[in-house]
C-alpha cells in the first residue's frame, strides 16, 4: 500500500505527497486501510509561505468574490457528499447516511456564512471629521480540527476565515485525515493557489503548527487538555486564539415532561455519533418522580438500537472512532464496574477487533464518581436523580466545563428561568444538538473561549481598524 494521489495534501494549489506516512485505521474492524502524508517541517514552511503570499491578493479581493467562492465550495461539498460519505464512514465509523448529512450540512453551512458581511461602524461624520471602524483580516490562520465531526468542524473554520479575507493552513486529526485531504483537492479549483492549504500528519504536526511564527491566529477544536497546550504555545507569538474545547453537558428533565415525546430525543442527544459529540448530553439529571420510567424507556431504546459497522444497512451507531478513545471509555467502564455502579447495557456489539462499546446507562451513580465528573466521549451515560431544582442547578454547574446543557419541561417559562442560571455557552430547551450558522457557539469556563458561527464567529477572524479622517 502506498500513498496514492487521492490522499495528497494541498499546498500552494498543488497536490503534494510526503516522504513519511501516517496509517489510517477503520474503527469498525481495527485494520489499517489507507495511508496519508505525514507533513514534514519543510512542507509546513512551504504551506505557510504560500498562504502568506496568497494573503496579499486575497485580502484585497472584493468580499463579494470571496463570498462567491465560499458559496461554490459549499456547492461542491453538497455535490460530492454521497461519494465522500463512504470514505467518511471508513475512517470515522459513523453510518453512511449520517456521514452524508454531515458533509451536506457543512456545504449548507458554507452557503450561510457566504451571506455574511462584516459591519462598518461610523462614529462621527461631520464637517470636520469622519471616523469609522471597519474589520480587517488577520493573515494566515492555523486551523486544527478533531475527529468527531471532521468535515463540519473544519468547514466552520474555513468558511468564515476565507470570507473574512484570511488564508489558511488546515490540519485534520491524524485519525480522520482522508475526507479533509479529498476536500482540499476538491476545493483547489475554486480558490487561488495558497489561499486554502490542507496538510496531514501525526502527533508532532499540531505543536509544530502552533509554534510556527507565520500564523496570525490559531483556531483550534479539540480537548481541553490539548487546548491548554495550544494556548501556551500561542502565547510565545501572542497569536490570536479561538479554542473550542471539551464539555460535560448536563440535561435536566423536569417531572412534567411527556415521556412518550421526549425519551427518544433525549436518547439521541446522549448517544448520536456514539456519544462522540462535544455537546452531547453527558450527565442526565432526572426528577425522581419520573426517573425509573425514563430509565426503562432509554434502556428499551438502547436494546433496540443496532451498534455496528456503519457501512452495513440497519446500523444506527458506529464504533468509537479510535483506539485511544476506546481505551479511555473502557477505563471509565472498568472504574464503574470496580466501584460497583449499576450499568444497564443495550444490544450486543460486534467482536471483530473494531472499537465497539455497547450503549451503557449508569443507574444513579454518586455525584463524585468518575463517570459523572469526566467527559466520557463515548456511550456511557450517567443518569442521576434529583428532587430539588436549586440543588440540581448547582450540580449541573459544578463542572470545570461550560459548553452546553438542556432542560426538558412543559413549563417553558420556568425552563427559560432555569436556562438563565446554567453556566454554559448554549442552553437547549426541549431539544438538543441544534446549532445554526447565524448563532454564536462557544464555551464558558474550560470549554474554551472565543466563538464560532454567527457574526461573532466571523469577526473572530478579523481585527477592528479605526480610521480617523480630518476634514
Ligand atoms: P484532541 O485535543 O486530542 O485533538 C484535536 C486536534 O489537535 C487533532 O487534530 C490533534 O492532532 C491536534 N493536537 C494534538 N495535540 C496537539 C498539540 N499539542 N498542539 C496542537 N495540536 C494538537 O481532541 P480529539 O480527541 O480529536 O477531540 C475530542 C475532544 O474535542 C473532546 O474533548 C470534545 O469535547 C472536543 N470537541 C469540542 C468541540 C467544540 O466545538 N467545543 C467540538 C468537537 C470536539
């Protein structure tokens, strides 16, 4: 097996291979099925230099033209979603239909971002002076993406950064580089050479990028632990930063809900993408009056949900994406077993070397157990009882994370009031996992800072510039 041109990097408008390679594993069977380039330090330099020189023209390209190109990029993603989705499933694990939805969704997201134009604020316009504040691009963006939504979360960076007039070097996770490399090549015909570069590599490449002096800003999505390293590295060059990090999201289920209506939605919010979602429900607080009823319904759904190879018909949930994460989740399960917590498991999973874990509900564990306190990022959901609303809000907020949360109740006024007391960047009421391209998304506390999406997200890729004109 050799690196084929299909999985080349895109540097300065050219398809580029490298001397070394990284291996890509199909998580549904644990076997290597492809190789991707392992970008060298020299190749990183080339990508940054190309992006720096492309910046000069791209910055001065009228925004309407930049928007049109980003819109076209969205078209191409939508056009190629079905074809890319099979590759997505092989590298990421998620079933094919849901994989196609992510790629298509990334395309429509790009369309929405392509409609955005940064504002200009005029603060004085008199006979003697004119003062305006406009927004200017920053330079070359270092974009680093995770493996759980590899296409979507990368395009959340690409679209606003390029509309804003920056150029970019994007690095996917070493676990899921292939679709992103393909997209680099696909979009290559649209953007001028050097505007959008895609490189891939192993664990060394991220730190090499964040310490590279040629970047003006780092936009990072990944774990809180890595985010801290990125911040430390960025501080040397005082690079601008957006950090979208981990979460341990709480959902609060009030006693007045209609369980027939909400059980499946709550299940989806906790287990979609095999729970590998930064904003998945990771702690489920349920009022004691309905606790057993909801628990039994969730257990029944878990039993009826097929976990397996995402390329097979009927599979609802795929494997854990990589061995490292698989072992992390297994370790949490072991801890739950060792501390004699009650675990309810769903349907059996394949035993074929793939990274499969059965859907697991932990029945009312102590608040201080590891499965409650840590971000599992896998299908092991602690379900906890509450009786008092002030107490449960305190428990929900008692976390270093502050990404998102959900409240389930028929009393929406009351739910809005509870939402105001939840210390997270996003709060859902009677729904979950819903995000919009025109609405800011970001974490509080150690879930990160800066935001993506919405006008706020676009302006993260720009700096205000005040112009004072004496008349
Ligand atoms: P990770 O932090 O291990 O890796 C993320 C990316 O950082 C990868 O591309 C990796 O190669 C790179 N990287 C690793 N070490 C680096 C370093 N020292 N310097 C620079 N880059 C480095 O995260 P992951 O396991 O890929 O993703 C899962 C985590 O991401 C979870 O914690 C999840 O909650 C979080 N996440 C957050 C959001 C959000 O928007 N807030 C979205 C998705 C995932």
